[in-house]
C-alpha cells in the first residue's frame, strides 16, 4: 500500500489553530507536550527513589505546586490523546511502520546519537524555558504572551544559528 | 462565557476533554507531516518549509480567534493562562531547544507523534528528553538563578512593545504572509523545482488576501474593554439612559429591608473597603466589570445593581459601562460613600425640620443610623471568616 500524501500545510495549520482555539476556549490553557515528560520524570523518581525525591529541591517545588500524583496532569492525558490521534492518522494514511529514519547522507549510528542528544537538549531547554514548541511558542503566540513569543524566536533563531554546524546530519 | 473549565466542565471531566483534544492535536500533526524528522528540520536548510507554514497558520488562526472571542465577550482573557515571562530563561532555554531541534530532528510534541507511528528515532528522542528533564531536575539548584531571573509576570507582547493588540495582530499576520511567500521562493530555488502543491497561484493569492482582510478586521474589533473604558473616562456628563440615581436614604432602606435583589458594588480603594464595607457589597475595580465573576452577578435578571465610590464619579463610570455591556438596573449612589456616611451612618438629627416630610426623613435616618453600623459590623465578621470565592486563572504551560 502506498502512503497517502500529507495534508496541505496551510489547511493543516488552520485545523491546528482551530484545535488550539477550542482548547483555550474550553480549558483556559493552551496545548503542550514537554510538561508530560516532566510528569513522567517526577513520577518515576518518586517511585524509584522516594527518599531522594523528598529531599531534592526541584521535586519539592513541584510537589508543593501540584496535588496528587504527577501523572494526574492535564498534559499527560493530552499526550495520551496525541499518541492515539497520531496512530489513527498513521493508520488511515498507511504510514504505520517500525523504522529508524535517517537521511541518505547520514548513518544510523549518527541518527541514534543525534536523536538522543537532541532529545536531551530539548528536554533540558524546555524546563529552563518553561515550555516547548507547543506549550510556550505556539500557545504563547495564540494568547500573545511576551514570554512565549520570546521563547519562540529563541527556538527558531537558535535552530537557524546552529543548523550550519549539523548540516551533515541532514543534507 | 469561556473558559468553560472549571464551571461548565468540571476538573475531572477536563481530563477526558484533554484526551480528545490530544487526539485532534496528534491527528493534525501527523497529517501535516510532523512525524518525520526530515520534514521537520527542512526549514533550517531551506528544502521544506512545511513546519513554518503549519506553525504560523495555526498561531495566526488561534490568535485571531482569541481576539475575536474576547471582543464579543465570549472569553474572559483574565482567566486564560498567559505564559509568564522570565526573560533570560526564555532566551537561554529557547536557544538550547533550537540546538536540540537541529541535532535531534524533533520537538517534544512531534516526537510523540512520530513514535506513535513507529519511528524508532523519535522513541530515542523521547528517551533523551526524559534524561534532559532529569538532568535539569537534579541540577536545579545550579540553574535556579537563571530560571527565576527577570520575572516580568504574565505579560502580553503588545503591552511590552507599547502598541495596541490590533496593530500587533495585524503586523504579525502581514509578517507571516510575507514569510509564506519568501520561503516558497527559497524552497523552489533550493530544490530546483516548484512544489506542485502550490501550483494554483490564484488560489493562494486569494487566500493571502483573505487572511490580510481577516487580519485587518482586528482593527475593526478593538478590544471592547479598552474602548468602553476610554469612553467612560472621556464622557463628562452621563445621561439618564446610562444609569439611574439612588439616594442614600433609598439604599439604606433597601439594606435594612434585606432586599434580596440588591447587589452593591464598591469601587473605592481596597483599604477603604477593608476599613468599612456595606453589607452584601463587593469591592471591585472598573476592569473587573469585564471579568467572569462580576459578569455572572451583573447578568442575573431582576437584580438591582448599585455602584458607589467615595464621591460618585467612579461609580458613574462603572454604571455606564455596565449599561453599555447590556446589563439592566444600574444605579449610582448619589454623593457616594461620603453622603452615605454623613446622611446615614453618622447621622445626627439637626432638629430644625421645617416640613412634615423632612421630619419623616430625619426619623428614618435616625433609625437607620442605629441599625446600619451594626449590619456593617456583622458583615465585617463574616468577611473575616473568609466567605469570598473567586474564580482563579487556570494553571497551564508545560
């Protein structure tokens, strides 16, 4: 079976904008992603090393701001939805396939290493910047938050600034 | 009026809503092609600007929608989460994320999306993010200074730049369209051929034109709040269509009568309110009239809304705004708290009443002067025990 074409980007953007608008109207908050990763980390540390979690400042601050389990969090439920939604989309467009994707010019090893380090940086940066491309940049733009828009400019500006040095990974 | 959480949709149901919103979010991201890193990093090398197109179209759509909902009073922006601004951590965090983007090829949302359709590199990216968050958590004392520096609060970008929301929204729309056109030209050059998807130039010109028009309507939709506030401040004399007057005597009578329809809005500074507040009164600021809690009170049918301030100038503005917002039965206490204190609370009979009517008035005031201070005292005790409820801003963000 042949993969379907991707949706027209402007149409997809319009739909994404509507999803975000509806989210803000219903819940009073925007979309997000990195927050759920934080929840998973907080919950894991609590389970594996409860004593450590009780005496580390970051987890103490998190627990003083949140009630109940770290996993009972709006973004965790939203990301569960994202997995389901993306899976359905992949299913109807024939894109479900277990594979490690890497550009022809680069190696599998480089891709594994890049994905790991890139993820690490993104995870770290999203904590420092209080949100990622979804939570800070996109949702921040929708409500015209100064912080969100500054983060957005820094993400894309940073990516352009560093792109040259990592071109071998992609082209 | 939005947001619907937590009143219309409870906090528990909100988790179910989150799953459905996530499904829509994930579906659109995957359909847009955000499940492959090659497409995602394309914009940084000029061969595929899909991310820029989807991202900016989504941002504009949501932004213009939020402005429109706010204008028509369908969304209370004071309850919507606005990401707080911490200047240095926003810049540093953003730059690190940018680096992560070109090294890893994903961002958190898109990596989840890609992992869901089986991309192993995306799963590795998620693993990396977990480690990254863990490192931040463990090293938190080291980064805390930077993390919390330059805290500017929940600022809106147009306030920082000192322009109106409408102007900023329009400029952003114009910039986005210019970027759409420029990047399509770059993409064609880099790839050596035009993307057949965008062959229909007329349709795209039409779309761009329509978007600019929609962007322009942001001007025709100036923020209702700014508009009414400036109208209230520039009007020197209000007419009888704007509100009615209520005398201190009538208000005193209604308070003593325990009038169930009475709603009192106190516009004095909060320290005056704390020192002395009338029974069943609310301390509000002019801008609270545009917020959900007060709107809920004002929109109850059959209620009598009495506004008062120290004299009566601020109260007149409030009653005017309330009427303009479409709420009925707006009254202003004549002479404000100053008159009320003089004529009722601290009333002493001058004993020189000439007419029968004045004798009656004085008699009423004497009895009111005995009762109302007691009611005020009881009210203060009630307030001290903390009977006030307020809808809070939602906590959002990542």
